């Protein structure tokens, strides 16, 4: 397996310093944000790279001799958002990321399937959590009618560039579980759209990431190493679909998601939290996770995504890297 870091947590420093952090952790790859919800902070010459061989070579030169390579591009966002200022922009980022990957000699782009509005004329997304009523199924039919042609076109575009697009199975997206993956492939005939297996979003849905990897098989193109801790005290009374988020005001630090949409503050009494590897599931689990991924593709990238707010940027990466490297060693791997 190939082990790396998703770079969002290192956006506070320039690319050479981020590369040095990854090398010091004993890892060998850096997954670079290339648009979507977050800017391409570590690819400031992105437009030039698409046009200029010299700009491309200068950028790739930053990795030479470091022991660290590019471990995929990430443009997680909502390319199906009904507001063009978000949806069209994120869709353009997906296409541009595919072109960029090909220019850089890489073949993996991570994003999300997206989520449309629930009916014509909608300006907000609408996620059917539990479609027990006929109106919800009508809405899903409408959303799939939007999603299928978009992803059919992206699949062909990716194939033309020799790139595979890996969709994170993230709730509040149309594709967030195995059944949805199969439906997308059936509707589009996709050969270059598959899955980024981020275990964290499967844990709180009560899915087994190892079973999902083995079920989806070759549809798994890429992986993220991020853990979740379920907090029984609050999950037992509020469940895992708790909506106790707080809206952040304009004078507070907050993350823009496109247009006038912003990330909210996480619940204080959360049913579950993102945590560093090992704080939700032990090394034995992560060993089996890597084993399942290796059965699909021995050369797959597995990149740490750090969102444990109780740990600092480097501290959290160190904790996660220790668990991931230990799990890898138990497989007899040499990172």
C-alpha cells in the first residue's frame, strides 16, 4: 500500500513545508486540494500548469528528492448544486482537476457525487434521508435524472484523460452507500467513476468499511484514513442523525462552501465525532481495512485526513500516522 496525507490540514503553510511534514511522518504521498469546497492552496499556478510545460515541470520539481509524491487530487464539493454559483463552479473544478491530474502524470481525482434540489426551480439542496413516502421517491427520481447525465459525461471525460474519479460516500450526497454506487454505475455505464473509501462516514452510518471494500471490489479506486468515535451518552438519546449544529455568524471564523453557504459549528454534545486513527477503532481494525484494500489494489493510496479538533495539526497527523504505519507493518508492508 501507499500511505499519505490529504493536505487540507496543512494549508496553513507553503507546499514545501507541507511536503517536509509528510516526509517526517514516514509517509510518502500528499493528496492536493484542487477546488470544490476548499481552494487549491498548494497549487497556486494551477492555471499555468494546464497551459505551460515549464510551469508543470517547476511544480513537479518541488517534490523531487523529497521522498514524497502527489497522492491524488481532491476537489470535494457539490457539482449538482441547483445554484450555478456553486454547482457550475464545482463541476468546472471536477473537469479542471481531471485535466490537471493528466498534466501531472497522475490518475486519481477525489470528489463527491453531489446533491441537487428536490424539484425544478429549487435553490437549496434536499437530501432524502429515509424515503418512506412516495413524494420522497419522486424527489429521488428527479435528482437521479440530473445526476446520471452529469456523471455519464464526466466518466467519458475522465476516460479520455486516463483518469479515474473516486466519489467519497458522504451523507448529504446522492451517492452515500453501496446501493447508490451500483445504481450510479448502472445508470451511467461508468468505467472511470468509482469510490474513495473514507471509513469515517461509514462508521456512523453503522456500515462496516471492510465489508464495503470487499463488496465493491474494483469500484474502490482510492481511500482515506479517518476515524469516528460514537459517543453513547448522546447517541443513545439523539441518534446519529442529530441536527444540533450552530450557525456561525459573519464575524466568526467559518469555512465558505460556495455562494452564501457556510460550514456550521459542530454540536457540543455530539452523537459522534471525527477523531484521529486509533481513537475510535484500534490498530487491529485498521490492519484489516488495509488488508481489504490491498486485495483490491496493492498500490492504492490510503491518505490520512485529520479532523480531530482535540488535537493540533501536526499532533493529530502524528497520532494517525503512528496507527496507520503500525497497521501497515502488521501486514508485512514496508512504507
